[in-house]
């Protein structure tokens, strides 16, 4: 079979990917950054003279060069009666002090990257080191050193939500379970790290910025705001990402400096981030602690949930999402698919002298099942209840949808009990009620964990404005152009980052317009050639971008129907479109094919009636009124070697409901990759700092990632419940695996060790498991936030 030349996989499989470092315009300069070796210090002097005179150097930049021309990075945030922000101002180059090890202090643009790096080493900076705040509980203590002078108590964000009109039912509940949960600081690891290439055009005054960005329009808007350049003078051009995972959504200070240098020097300037620098400065994620308690009546029916969350957000709040994303989304995720009648939630985003945190696949929601599902396991065990029956008893019923969750989130559709049944059926007799430890070989223990959860996807403007996030457009757009020959070009505002969105959208559009997929091209590549929209995050590709595309297709059918009506000399209301043909609906036998109408629209022999326009172009946007809420159930069977503490995942079952499945291969590929990432968070990955704020896991030798050989025996089953909000009923699912897997694995490990969730700290490394087996707490002696 001849491969489809428009298949977006082909360039990557052939080695024809186009990443930042592949683009090498003539006369390009390379920028390198001098970074602080200290987590907290005053800058008392900088001597750049030795670097200025170094071979190949075109410019040396410090904060003084940017003064009055570059604004510090900040996200525009509104406040509400239940949450409060304290803004940070993140200078592109440190002005008078540094707040984390790796913060950029100076930049050198030179003829090649090696000369730039060598010149950076010649710059002398005088520092006065100060105390580093690296423990988030200590950062909140009275008298703690402030990361930012203007942020009292090092609290960048705080919120408090309590159900209205009801007394706390937990204190008097017949059944109660409480626990403390620690999720590690993680580092997303795309194939190519961060990077930026800025190419000025003296002829037009436009600067083309090549970025591996998940949000091209938001990146353009941020660059415009912080550099004081009109949006019309910045053109963001996308390159292949090699994975986004959220880390390529926030704006980087280095991107601002690269664009500034290109404008000042009038030459192309490139910055490429290496792996070590990415681990130091490439936006970390998670790093949260939650204390939670659940109460239920004697039958196990949930009465209330209380949770307090602390997120170590690092030194600065990023653009465009700010520091509140993790706390906000965890709030939504904690009640999960359950009918929880009362909720008390508090959250804090705490400033420390660490690398700033940002979005990462499953942001916020990945914290929730670890808490709720392990609390339900503890509740079932202490009360002698069946843990599957306990979950089923508390799930929102399908006849209750759309269901307003206690957190305020509208669960649009679903059948959670049926989804649980599908997972149990795929488990092939695996007994969740009884402990399987006795069936393990000598020296090993077995356990089973279960995780039931929701994933709100494709959130619209109402959701982000409700969180105070003003820099997120929260809608997406699409434009369709039918050419004279009848072939179709579409532009969407959702980039590709490995999830094959354009292959799926080509099929959708081809089916909608009844044409061959080979005649359809879908792209997202250039802010100057597509309508305005949000981008790829929060599992919104098909939900938001796909809905916009289908809306634009509806407009195109209506537009072409008008032209067909002129061809047949009838009213457009008489035209019927079916099977790729426009027919005279009055009962006649006159038809015009799709290409025939396209030809007519571009050059009719007798001209068009007054008021008609030549050509066929339509544009549409989609703003989800809430969220398209997917759901899933994960079941994990693990086996632990009690001599080494090593965990082997013997089986993993996923039952997924992401609405109608547009492309099965894409859906299952996303599930497999995300589950592996979730297993990494449960068992392997953790960014560790010492007390002085120095990163101890600064290479992939120390920061352990799951690899393909860590793949497990994974069974996937599907349920398709359409959303009433989206075109086609589609829901997102790109983050589901990272949300549910940590809870399923952690639950299985605790089941194997015959332990409850009194104090759970991920990742469950062999060292920690051996400590648990020896009867130790396995919790950090120095408190949360330490290595």
C-alpha cells in the first residue's frame, strides 16, 4: 500500500523532523546564558569585559541592557472571594538578586554555541549568598526568609472553598479515614528540550520566532507584551516538538532574551536548551503535599471530604497560567466520579528557592486519585467493606448527568458504574476484594490497586475566567479553504506534539465533507496564517480544535449550497448535501459534485449574483461552555520482591470513556504512553534538592525515567459516552494515563504490604519500600519539600 503523503507520522519516521536545532539560517548567532550557582543571593557586581573581547562574540547582555525595554514575566490574574494571588515579577535576566540555582544572569550571543559558552565562563559575577528557602512548610513558618520581599509568608496563592449551608459532617461520621500524601517534584522530558530561533526581517519589520510551543498565539502575545512589540510584528512559526507534556506551554525568559538580541543585532539568533539545563530550569511540576480526611455513614456512603494542599511552586509564577493551576485543578479532581455532598478544600502555592513549576501532563488531576482512592481503600478496610462495592455505591449515576459536582464542576455525561464493570471484566477474574499476597511466590508479595477518576477536558472561557486566568483565550478556531480543484486546506489553532491531531482531524473533515482524506490537508504552523486560538493543552485538541473545525465545515457546506443554488437557479433552502453531492431538493435529478461547486465558486461563466463573493473560505471558533468530562478506571496488579524492594507490574487494566472514538490507534497510543509516565511518577521519578537549593538529580542517571522496556501487560477497553457540549460528542483523553496510574500502582503496593495510607510518599522506590517492610514510616524526616 502506498503511504499517504499527508500522514503526519511519515516525516518523523523518515528522520525528516524539523526541530529548532535543525534550522540554520545564514549569519545565525547563538546565545548562551550565564546562570547563578546559588539558590538565593544578591548580585553586587558583574564584569563582562573579558567576555566582550572574546573571539566570535557579537554581544553580551545583562539586566542593564534590558532595562526600560523588557518587562518582567508575570501572568495577569484576577482574585475572588475564595482565592487570592500574590504576583511575582520574573526578570528575563536577574537584576539585583537570584532566586534559584540556574536563574539566568547574563547572555552572550556569538558566532557558534561553543564560543558563546566559553565567553559566558569569562563573565565575573559578585554574589552575596543568603539563606535558601527549600522546604515549603518552613517557608510558611513565621519569621522565614522571604523569597520575594513583597510576598508575606511566601504564599503566592491561597484558596478556601467550603460547601455552603451545611455543617461539617465528618466529625460525627460513623466511618472515617485520613491520610497524608506526598507527590514528588517531576521534570517533563521531551525529546528536544526548549529552544527558540528569532529571525528579523528588515524589509517588513516582522520578526519570525520559531518555537516548539503548545500555544503559539499565547506565546506571541506574551512576547509582544513583555518586549513592547505589536503582535502584528511578531510571527510565531511552529517546529516539531518531540513531545510537549505541558512544559512547552509557559514562556521562557530565554525566549524573550533571544528575540531581544535578534532585534538589537539585526541578525538571526538561536537558543537551544541542553538536557542538563532543562533539568535545572525547564519548569518542574507537581511537588505537592495533601492532608485529607473522608467521612461516611455506616453503609459506606460518603458524607464529606476535607483536604488541605500545599504546592511548592518554586521561585516565580509563570506566564500564562500563573502558580494556581495545580491547586485549582486538584480541587476539581478530588471528588472524582463520586457524589460527595460536602467539601472543605484549602490550597496554597508556596514560593521557594527552586526552579519554578508549570503545567505537566495531568496537572492537578494527577494528585487527586492518589488521595481519594487510597482513602476509600482505607475506609473499606477499616470498616470491613468490599472496596469495589464501596466505590460503586458512591458513584454518580448515569441518570444524574449532567451532574454539578460539589466542587462546582459540571459532569456533562458518563456512566461510571458501567465503566467500572468494564474494567472488572477486563481484569479477567482478578479478585479485588481478597488479598492476593498468599498466591505470590516465596519472597514476593502481590497486591491489587484500583483507581476511578475523572478528567475534565477542553475547558472553555468560563472555566479559566472562574479561576481568574486572564491570559488564556480558552477557545480555539479553524479555517477551511476549498480550492478551485476541490482539494481542501484547513488551519487549526491546535499544534501537534506527538498525538497525531492532524491525521484524526483530516478523517473528521473528509467524512464531514464526503471527500477523500487524500484531498484534505490540516495544519497548525504559523500565527500569521491561521485564526486566533488557545493551543494544545488540557486535552483540548479534538474537543476544542475539532469542534471548531466541524463548525467551519458546517459553514462551508452552507456556503457551497448557496453556490449550488445559483447553479440550479433555485433557492439555497432547496439544496441538499449528501454523499459528496449538492442536489436540487425539489425532487429533480440535478446534482453537482463537490469539485464542480468549487470550480463554479472560483470562476462562474456568467458571474455571481449581487452580494455573492467568489472563493470558498470559512472560519469558526469553539468555546466549550464547561468541560467535556472523560472518565476511566485503572486496575494494577503488582508483585514486590521483599528482599530488594523492587516492584514488578504484572498486569494493568484501563477502562476509558473519552466519548466517541475518532481514531482508535491514536487513543490507545496516548493511553499507553501516559500510563508509562504515570508509573514513572509512582515508582521512579523525583527531583531532589539539598538544603542549600542545589539540584541533586541533574542528569538522567539520577533522575530515572521509565523506558519502553518498562512497558507492562496492558489491557485497554473502551466505553463511548458522548458529551452534549462538543461537536460530535468528543471528549479529550491525552492525560488520563498519568492521572490514574499513580493511584492504581500505589494502591496495589499498599495492598501487597498490608498497609494503609496513613503516610504515603511517592515515588515508592525500593529504598522506601524496604523501609516500610522494616516497619519504618518511610516519610521524610525533615518534612515536605526536602529530598
